[in-house]
C-alpha cells in the first residue's frame, strides 16, 4: 500500500475529505501523513519486526578510543535510525569474538575508569544514549559486525510504501487511531486503539519463536572490582583486605 492509499483510507474511516482543512488552515492530508508516520513509530516500538533488522559490517574501532557515536559524529559507527542493538562481533581473523553487553550501571560499577587498564582487544560494550563504549579500550583498529533493528523510514512521497511487510492493516488502523486521537474524538480513538492492540499481537504471534533464552548468573555478594577493595562497602569475604582496618 502506498502512502496516498493509506492516507485516503484513513480519511475515509474518520469521515473527512482528503482535501479538508484542519483548524489551522492546513490540508488534513498533510496532517494525516504526520499521523501515519507516528503510527509507524508506534508499531516499531511495540516489537522488533524482522523486516527492520540490519547487519552492519563496516563499523570500525580505533586504537585508544573508548567512546563512539552510533549514528553521527567523530569516529561514528555509521548506523541509521537505531532502535535496538542485538549483538556486536569483533572481527579479527581467527580471534573473532562476540562482545558481551553490559548495562551502563554494571559497566560503571566494575570499571569506573577504564583508562586505568592497558589497551587490549575489547570483550564488553555498553550503550549510553547515542554512544557505545568498549572495554578494554581497543589497542588497534578492529572491524565490527553489528546486528540491530531500525525505526522505519518516514513516508515522504505519495508513491512510497512502508518498510513494514504484510502489515498494511495494522498501519492503517494505527493511523486511524492517531488521527482520531489528534482530533480529540476520544470515544472513537478508544475503539481503534483496542483494534490496534489486537492486530499488533496477531502480528507478533505470526513471527514464531523469539530469539531468546534464559541465562542465569551466579549468586554472590556484589563487590567492587576496580582495584580499590579497601573501599568495598559490602565487606565481601573474598576481599583480599577484608577484616583489616
């Protein structure tokens, strides 16, 4: 379905002409295009659909550089419209490895100042907004293979079709909901939102098994590993200075 076909169906559903004027004097068609793009983002937020999955193999790490912009900036990784980073592999001949993802709180807890350590081949990464940080800090130039999901392209022309596959019904329903909501027709918006949720759940179920499996971590008392065990507030028994004043 092209953009103009979707816009026409949305206008028909809300009982408005495509050429109708909004209260500001703008064409309703222009407003519905905006609502349709909002609908795309809403669908993408609900689930990482496979048609928006990307494999980037041209990103590189640079020696003695810890922090990299994801999309734009000095030493950026060149990713576009990033939603979720699924995995990162460091490609280094026979020594290639999958990097472990750590939440930034865990990353900062264990390695509050990565510069204290000698540079080496990284094994860990964390995401901080539009940046990725790596540990250990790279000691050379390395290629990365990054799997990630994107937000869809904005619909900018009438002949353009959405990046979503086999989801025209979901997209139009989401567009109708966004339009009713913007028009403050809340009773109708509530009805179409319920339809949208049902269609989204059907779309997710159609994708089959998710790429997920549980991973347990060993039980133990938390403690610092930063090279300053004497300030460990937990007083862990494995602390080499535990029990000393």
